């Protein structure tokens, strides 16, 4: 993985385990350890692990853009889970100048659903020329439709338009790749994310789950696992999650006690070297 701790400042890849936490009100409810650098590929297994642990799927989930793939959205839909899950371009497409600055982006072009074609910025038709199927490592088959403009030679907008092509070097005409299923699922997610509940959940997510990682890495100084091997790391992360939950419970109890008997309650937090990092009431 490319990590944030880049001491040599050369962007080198390091061997890591990918740790996933599920939280509810800052309490860790589930965790998983993976050997892949992609968060996206861990999501379904993580939720299946949740189901194994509790015998049910959560009714709602909130996740950041690293999890917003067609396969993950479809899984949420099939399991009846309401997914407040962002996708890669969520913030970009809501920027004020997205429509003007990225006018040639396929999302800003007119798409005719009946005729199944796009209209380019100078008013020409971009027709469908074929489709591809790609089997992902997970076995999921991704179906994409391909559209291509007939002749872009001499067009004044060639530069910004062809910049949008995935293969900029070989394509001389504008090409668009469209995944209808993903577009439908993204539209569904977008609606949820922009609702009042969605805005509240997005704010809460950054405090809730990121707060757990912050507490672990920054406050407790836990930046390296002590064990190696998936089985042992699973145990180590499980113990960490339990200790964090117990600390939260103790803090909560101390706060409750403080309200009842202010003079007797005292909570002391320790980092991994057993040094007191905070001693406070409640
Ligand atoms: S480059 Fe091609 S697709 Fe783009 S605006 Fe010009 S004619 Fe249309």
C-alpha cells in the first residue's frame, strides 16, 4: 500500500494489512482484516462478516467514496440495506463550476434514452458502437456500453473533448463508456446523500469511524501491528477494538457517576506505553 507515513518521501509501497471498522455512535461494532489495498474490494466481505456476527444486516450504512462501486451498491440493494455511500466524483459533480468547466464530461452531455445516443457539445450525435463485459476479480461481471462520435477531425473543441477519453493517445474520435446499472445505482445513492438525513449521516461518519482510527493511531500511538499473519492480526485487532470499546464504556460510566457523585469518579487514559495521557474527571 501507499501509506501516509512516507518517511523517505519517495512514495514507496509498503506491506500492510487493511483494517476495516464498523461503528455505531463511536462504538466499534465489527471489524475485518484484509490483505488487499483496495477498500472497495473489502466491503461485501465486511458486511457479510457483520451478518455472521449478528445474524442480520444493518438497515442503513454510511461509507465514504472508497466503497462506492457498482458491485457494492448492487449488494446493498439486494440485501435491502439503505446505503449512504459516496462515489468517486460525488463532490466534483456538485462543485459550482462542474457544468461549465467540464462541459465535455459525459455526465454533462445530453443523453437520449429512447434513441440510445449522446449529443456532443457542438450538437453532433455520438452513437453506440458496441458493448464490453469485464469480469472483476470477485467474479462480478461489469457490462459497459461504448459510444463513439463519427468524425471529430477539425473540431474546435477537440482538445477538451478528447481529454475525456480513457485512451487519449489512440482515440481520434470522442468515446464514451456508459455503465447503465452503475448510473442508476449512483442516482439512487445521490438522492439519499443529498437528503437531510444523508447530510447528517455524512457529517456523523467523519466523526464516528474516523474518530476511532484517530483515537487508535494518534492518541494511543498505535501505528504498527505487533503480530504477523492474518489469523494473529485478526486477534490483535479484535483485542484493540475491545479495549477501545471498554475505555469508552468506562468513560461513559465515569461521566454518569460524576453526575451522581462528582467527588469519587475519575477516568485516566493510558497510551500503549502505559503512560497516562489524560487524567480528568468525567
Ligand atoms: S470533438 Fe467530436 S464529439 Fe467533441 S465536440 Fe467536437 S465533434 Fe463533438
